[in-house]
C-alpha cells in the first residue's frame, strides 16, 4: 500500500468526526487523539519489528515478549482493583501459557523458529490471554459478591477456601472462555478473522491463510483455558483473610 | 459442667453514621462462658449485634477487641476449620447450595471426606417434618421454612459441640417450630451439644433455654438462669416486652 493510499484512509476518520459533530457525541477530541496514537504506535511497532526481524537476536525477541506480557498483565489487573499482587499472578499465568504454547509450536515444528512467526503469534495469544484474564477477574468479583451466602455456608461447615469457592472459580473460568469458544463456533460464517484477511490481502494463498487461522484459533482456546485456570489457582486464596474469612473486595 | 467456649472483652466497632454519634461500637466488652451441654437463649432488640456476636464466635467475622477460647485454647491458636466443625453457625437466612436436597445434605461428608450417615440424615429429616420430601428435588426450589430445616439438618450432620442458631425458626409455622425445638432438645440430651439460640420469641426462650443472655445498649446486660430472668419483677425482660 502506497503512502498516498494510506493517507486516503484518513477519510474514514473525518467521516466519524463529522458524524460526531452532527450528533453532538462530543467524541472529536478522543477520535483525534486515538487516530494520532494508533498511527504512531503502529508505525513505531512496524519499525521495531523490522529491526528485530533483520537482527534475529533471541534476546530482543525475549525482551519484546516480556514487554507484551507486562503491558497485558497491567491492563488486565485493572479489572481487579483492590486485590493485592494480582499483576504478578497475571504475569505468571500468561508467561506460563506463553512458554507452553511456544514450546509446543516450536518443538513440534508447527511454526518456524524465526521472529516473523514467534512475535506475531505471541502477540495474538498474549492479547487473547489478557482478555481472558480480564473477564475471569471481572466475573470472579461478581460471582464472589453474589455467592457470599453460599461461600459462608460452606466455610461455616468447615470447608477449605478452595472448597468454598470451587463453584465460583468454575463459573469464572467458563465465563472467561466464552468469547474464544463463540469465535471458534462462528469463524468463517460470521466473521473473517483479521490475521487471515491480512494474509489474503498481502497476497498469500487463501488456503495457506486459513491453515494459519485454524492454528491461531486452536492456540487461542488452549491459551485462554490455561491462563484462566492458572490464574484461578493463583488468586483464590486472595479472596480470604488468613483466618479463612471472606475479604471485602 | 465445664467451660467449653469463653469470650473475654469482645468488642465490635461499627462505622459511624451521622445519626449514630453517641456510640462507636456495636457492642463492647462482652465476657461470658458457654458450658458443655448448656442451652442458652440470646435475647435483645434488633440491631444489638446478636447475629454479629454469633458470626464472631463462628470465626466468620473478626472482633475488634477481646478473645475467644475453645476448651481453653484461643482462636488464634486453633485451626479455623477445626473450630468451625466444633462451633457451627446456622444462619438466619438459610442458604441452599446449588444442587439437590440430597447433595446439600451430603455437603458435610463431602467436605470432610467422610461416609454419609444416611440413616441419621433420614431420621433428622423426619424429626423436622420433612420425611416425605423428595431428596432429588432442587434445593433452591424449597420454601423458606423447608430451606431453614434442611440447613439445620445439614449442620447437625456435622455433630458440632456448640450450635450457634440465628433465629432458625423465624420462618416456620407453629407445628414446624415445635418439631425443630423438640429435635434440638433431644439432640442436646443425646449428644450434650450446647446451643446459643438467638430468638425474639420469649415463649420459645422459656421452652428451650436454661440460661438467658440479654443484649442491650451494646453490652451483655443480663446473663442468668431463665427462671430468674423471666420471674424477677424488676427483670430486664419487662423492658423487652414493653
């Protein structure tokens, strides 16, 4: 795509801003900031990736993946304000998932061990895991509040913290996986995923693009399941005081 | 009778609101003892902290000051889970766990990895007037009174040494109320289980207790034998009923 063609895409932003002015949505400032930020961030990432792809430096690949995990964890942790140490728990969950996923993909030679494959796939799975963590924590808070009676009933009968919140954890993990499972069911029928569309536009064989998309969907399912389950194991004790009383969250 | 549960200087604060400027505590300096096999009725107007006191004794809530001892050992030095199997709280609002009545009754054996005492469970269900109920029924579909009785049976299957009963017959009709009272009196005689029973029904307090604790203005204003409490013309009971 030429720079001139790219600049024409600003027309879509202008349309949105005009609609905002017409409907008095008062979103013009946010749209303008968002447009500038998106352009700068994506162009910067493009240059960074270009540099890393050329250098093929393992340390740089590791650094960029660590950065992705930290940003994802910080963002997901906003869903659990008030829960101490949740960022570290999310980092540990996502990092474990990343090591497992990449370990499998590389050791089974499903993808090539080059930055072109490792970085985009890591970015997508970490992003998906971030959404799963955010949904898990949101639902965990909601379920803990609405099931306070059940949890305290179990505690009063001598249950462990794990026994007392077993159902709450199960419901929260299930909830965090809904978008991934729904996407898997409707992919190709309702939506053509971004990665596949991008590959096709860039001139790749559609069948080859579909193969990669299938790979991504399967990895997503597994990554959201592993991350939420691990996060549930790491988080549940945080719902209680040391005297096994339900904390006010 | 030996002291089973002792509380010393128990105090619970509450958050001050604009109207409640005279007192910063819900109750303060509560010192009392529950002996083995003792039946105590806990009386007092609403808002005196009776339920909170029971929850603190079951270690479901923290007191702000004071200590509790079970068989001479403080709560800090006792495993919370072990404590709760000895001192068991039955809530005012009976909560049914997801699943059937049978699954609810089996909760205790599942938690503690023990064999379910089917015979005892059936006897208890009969004693509370629920002998004909289908155990496969969803527990959340039961009426308030049925839930309350299933919750009581569920707790009794734990065979605790002290039962903390928070208005457990408040949602029951007269016949069911009497069934539950008889069950608990027989249970007390058979197992020497003590109970601390919150009630607003003075007649029930006379029937079921041998001792009265009366909470007023944030203190334990009376701790005496039931007969003395109700028969004394200058009794605080007159204040309750007037």
